[in-house]
């Protein structure tokens, strides 16, 4: 993604190539920072309030200073003023700052990666990889932090195996989540997705699909499910703010059907975004 605009608390808009984080910021040195990424539809951020709520919750779990919500909203307005036509990506970052110093708040505006629509047309390939179930508080269940090295390493392994997505499973082959996505699958008229009780991220798009599913004619069940359940499904897909609803056509080399639910929910999501 190309950085289009950047703003920081205390300084406002700055040149995207200018340094804005101190070398001794805890976010840089120890990964003690939280962030949110959301899609901006034609200059309108989708469910910004929900993302700010999750950012505040993540920051509290990490032990960061309270999020300056109004300040981040103001930064959002500044960077959106530099947005081109069409959709973009907004990222909000809240760091611990240097020891004894002030926290850092950032708003970054980027373009949408070009590969997303290309892959959506043909469907994404995924591999399952061993992940860690965040079953205790110090594993930060449901927290979106900048300590993302494991997720990025998993994405790199997926690409090495010729896939676009990695799906984490625990040691018992229970499906958890993707590196930056939630996972869904359909059997008949029922959609299935892992429960938040497994310590996975409470995706904002996931919550939106839970709302939209009944109007699309689907029931939804949330629980702990084995990978084999996904492989035996009629179709599978992932959800995230930037990638939206992404059909999966292969997991671990096994082909999956391309069904109607993913396309229907993608259309419903876009329809909802158009009403903002």
C-alpha cells in the first residue's frame, strides 16, 4: 500500500516521508501499541466508532494510556481531506510513547492493494498453520496490537506454499482465525464461524456480517469447530475490513466450492457501506 497522508497528535498533517515516532517509543522497542485498520468508502470511514471502541479496549488490555478518542477523530478528518476519489485504507495507531513521556497517536491513509479484487474474482487459496489459542489474559485475547511479526511470518509461509491466506488452527486442529481475517463457512443455509471465546479478534466486519446474514437468508452458529468441518463445507470465505468478504477456493490443496453466500454477503456489505 502507498501512504497517501499522515497526521500525528500535536503536529497535525505531516509529510508522509517525515519521521513521526521517537526511537525510544515503546511501540517501536517492545511492540506496546494498538492499531485499527478500516476501509474508507468514497471518503466515508466504515464503522469508525466501532473501530475506536476496539482500539480503546486493546490499549487498555496492553496497559497503554487511555486513547485520546477526539484527537484521533480529528486526525482522521485531516487525512481524509487528502483522500483521492474511490476507496482508501485508514489506519489508526496508539503507542505507549517513550518511558515517562506522552503516548503517540497516528492516522495514516493508504490506497487499497490492487491484488484484492483480482483474487476475489478467482477466489483465494489458504493453508492451515499451527497457531496459539489466546486462552489466558497475558496472551492478549482479542487484542489488535502492533506485535504482528508472527502473523506476517505466517503470511510469508502461506505465500511460500502458493497461497494468499493462512488460517491458524490450534494443536487439536480447532480453527481459530486468519492472519488478518475471520473465517466463515457454509453448509446448507447455515453459516459457521469460530466463537470469540476462542480468544480470536472480534472483527468489525465479522460483526457486520452477523447482522447481515439473516437478511441474506442464512442462520449463523458460533462455536469451536475442527478444520475438517471447514473442508467438508459447501463454501468458505474470510472477512476483514480491507479485504471485505473473500471467497476461499482451496485450503491445504483441497478444493472448495464457490457458493452464493460469499458473493451475497459481499454485495450486502457494499450496499450497507453505500448508505453511510
